[in-house]
């Protein structure tokens, strides 16, 4: 009975009393005074946070060769799903984890977008234990880590070199838009990729393109790009200029600029765009200096008006050449006026005039007939960089010619032969000498994609879907008895993603022009046809493989299209984001100062030889002139270095 005489039902106050789950004790670090919880390693785990390879994964086929390891196709045994495994070998004698791999893992864990490759998990393969207790019979066993990635059936270099695949203009536009979506997201997340090339643009069996290989990526300082100020972002700092595979290297990098911006990635996009037509890299410099000549031969030597800051760069000597430019003659056969305009703006020599990804997406070229394919459909055939050699052999057999050598920076595996002893054993790899001797007479004749003056895109004679066929399924056959694996639950990539734009699933199979809520002519299509990536702005997550927290990107920006990208304040990313990135910076710093990685060592020696070969003008006068011209944006090297050092502590 209550005070006012009313009876209160007992059930309303019923509390469920149960066992309180024990929380782990919070400990305090004596040195720092910080509180922490001690996490116990999971069962069967040698390295915290990593699943063991044995019993969980199996290797199937080698897909590609990278700088620090190989990429394999494999199977996740529990789900029988195909995965790609990027192997990172940690040499026992050095016990150093490659800095590029560390950088790639850190960055991939933070990114989540339909057009960016996803890191499923890290796997550790430790040397087998011997009966006597030692780890291996080998004196210095190497440990292997694997980055587990969704399996992608092809990469663009494989597709372009595959004589059985022919891309038409609607396909090219679709692919280009997907690249731009991915790059725009990466840039808005405050990263530069710094290695955009066809081999790093992967395509899955649904025709979704994903940007991969973040080994050279890094975060940049300053504001992200916006539509108001072209030319990219990240100008506030000094970075190493020996980045990007040479043939895709932007002119400012070739001239030794260290205060470059996200525009370096957009140059790569321009190179990829043009490569669709010639089916081979369009700017094949034999040396770093030759790369400059090759670029200016295509785009014309820049006048002072065309690229005012070029004269302050270390390699400014190159701008004394007088090349007229041949872009129109070379690509006029493939592209109409709008197409040429887009290409020339992506390949703008002055990075400040180069289109940003978000501006390029809005280019009228994509509004014109033929419209971009709504859903990319390609013949179902595995086409990777590793297959190029085979395609060339096939072609040279049919024409009786020798295949041209592959591009520099690409590592090819020497086929073990009975009468050829390679130093380091049959598995030894050989890095190609820089500067390919490409003989145009040996290269395959490019297929010409002439645009119809107007009207709908030319129809395929036999449309083939880019969907699994027997033998190339996205799932391996269920013929293995599977061990029970308690961890690793999750749906396949790109399934079950709910778009925050359309409220529907964000994949090509469900997003339609109607549910995307857009009337954009680019997304027009037959009713019932699938829409090309309906959400045109980065979504937080496109799969349930990961449960990584949403990035700041979504909270820092508003909901309208422009607000999504309009820059608010660099500090909107907050001090803790700087903290997050400090690991990457630390690695960057280590790389620059301690030269711990082979790649960076190579880059530095290349940079040195380049400087010597271009006979640098004395630093103070040039540095002073440059600083005056660009003082609004650029900080001095000393400031940046001290900031980097400060970030370490
Ligand atoms: N997820 C994937 N699915 C299928 N193939 C892949 C995948 N990731 C990489 N590959 C293949 O492996 C090749 C090399 O991969 P990646 O570029 O990531 O390695 P890398 O060590 O960084 O190489 P590089 O040193 O040449 O940049 C790619 O060109 C592609 O053909």
C-alpha cells in the first residue's frame, strides 16, 4: 500500500537480479600514470590480434609479386570463401616488420569505402615447432604475416593486357567514376595514395573497382580538398618526392617538388584514363630525367604562365626544353572534345590547375553520350598483373615476336629452370633494370575506341556478365573437411551494406536510380537495371567484415553534398586523429631519418642521384624565392621536421 492509499502492482518494481559479469581489473602504469586493462591472448594465438594461418587458411595460387612479399589467392577454411593473402616476410635475423606493410595496415584499418580494398584481418604464420622444442630445423626461420583481403578477380593492368577483354567507352566511364569515388574518399580522409597505377586498381566479380596497395600512402597536413580551391590538398608540409611508380609520376615529383599535394594521385588517374586507349602505360620514361622529357613531349613544355612555380623546383632545368605537346594528336582518335578536356585537366602540368577527384566526377564528359555503364560487366576471367607475361607470350607466339619487357619497379619472378642457377636459389627474384626498352613495333596494336558522334553506346555482340562461372567461382568447392574455428565470423564483402544515402543496400545489385534518390543523367538507365554505385559520396562502411569504428569523416562533415566535402577546420579532425596518425608519421619519420626500409633506402639513393644529375642550383636563393612565392601555404622544412620530431613524444 502506498502513502495515498493506492496499491502499487508489485510487478512494476520487479528487478531482475542476476550474476554481474566480472570486468577485467583496471591497472595503472607506474611510469605514465595511465590506466589500462590487460588483455589475454586468445587461444592458439602467438601474436596478439592475429589469427594463426595453420588450420584457418590455405594457399592456392600466386597472384602477384610485390616489393616485400607475394600475393596469393587462398581459401578461408571455415567459410570456404576465396581471399587474397598478401604475405609479409619478417626476416628472423633482422626481426623488422617492413615499414610499408606497417603503413598499409594502419591506413587500411582506418578506411572503409566501397571503392577501397578492405583489410579483413591479419594472420600470423610461425615456424613449425620441432619435437625437440626448437621452432624450426632452419637456422633462422622467417616469420610470415599475411594481410587477408577480399579476393578480386582482376586488376586493371591485367584487364587491359588481356586480349580477350575489350572495354568500351561506357565501361571506361564507369571504371573512371569508381576510381574517382575511391580517390575522393581517400583524399577526404586526409591520405594521399601515392601509387596510383593500373596494377593497384582491382576489380571484383561484381564489377566493383577497389583501390589497393597503400604501401606508399601517407596522411597529409592541412585542409582536405574542396570544390572551391582546385589543386589538391596537403601543401602545408614537405614529403619525400621519390614516390609513385615512375611512369605514373606527376611532373612536380619528377622536378623534385617536396611540397606536393593530393594532386599527385590525380596525375595517376589521368595516366590510367589514357592507358585505357593505348593499353599500355602512356608515359614510359627510361630514367627519372627522361620521364620529364616524356611528360613534356606529351603535354608540351610549360610556359611560365602555364606553371608559374615550376621554375623554383630543383629540376627546373627541364622546363627549358621546347616540346610542343601531342595530346590531341595522340588521343584525339579515341576521345571527343569533352574527353580530351577531362584528360588534359587531369594531366595538367601545374598541380594547382589539376582537377581534384571531386571536381573530376562532375566533369561534363560523364554526362555525355555514351553514358557510363550502370553496372560493369566484363568477361569472367581472372586477369592479374602476373598474367600479363602469359598474355604477351600468347601474343608473341601468334605474331612470332618477342614480348616487350615489363615496366620498371615491377618485380618479375624468374622461372626456375633446370640449366639456369639463380643466385639465392630457384625462388630468387629479379628486380628489372630501370628503363624498359619498349619497342613500339613489338607492343600490341591498341584497339581503337572511336566514339560515335552521338547516340547510345555501341552494343556488345554477346553481352557477358562478370559473374562466376565454373572454375572461377567466388567460393571454392566444398570438398574439404573443415576444422571448427571459433573466431572469424562475418558476412562476405559488399553484402548487407546499408547505404546512408539511399537507405538500401549499397551495392550494384540493389542500388537503383530510383532508390538513390538522384535524377542525375549519369545514373539514368533502363528500369530495373542496376545503378552504378548509387551513393556518390563515401559511405561509412560497405561490408560487415569489419566492425571498425566509423571514421571521423562522417561526423566532421554535414549531410548535404557540398557540406560533405567543404572544408571546415583542419582541427575538426582533432588532436586524437593526429595521435592516430602519429604511428604513420613515426614510420614516415623513421623511414626518412633512419632509412629502415629497403624501399626508402632505394628512394633516397634515387633522389640523391637525381639531384646530382640535374645539378641543383644553390639552395638558399631558390629556397628563398620559392618561399616568397608560396609562403602563404608552405612551412619551412625546419618547422616540419621539428613537428615530426615533436610528434614522436
Ligand atoms: N585483393 C586482391 N585480390 C586479387 N589480387 C590481388 C589482390 N591484392 C593484390 N593483388 C594482386 O597482386 C598484385 C600486387 O599487389 P600489391 O600491389 O598490393 O602488392 P605490392 O607488394 O604493394 O606490390 P608493388 O610493390 O608492385 O606495389 C596486384 O597487382 C594484383 O594483381
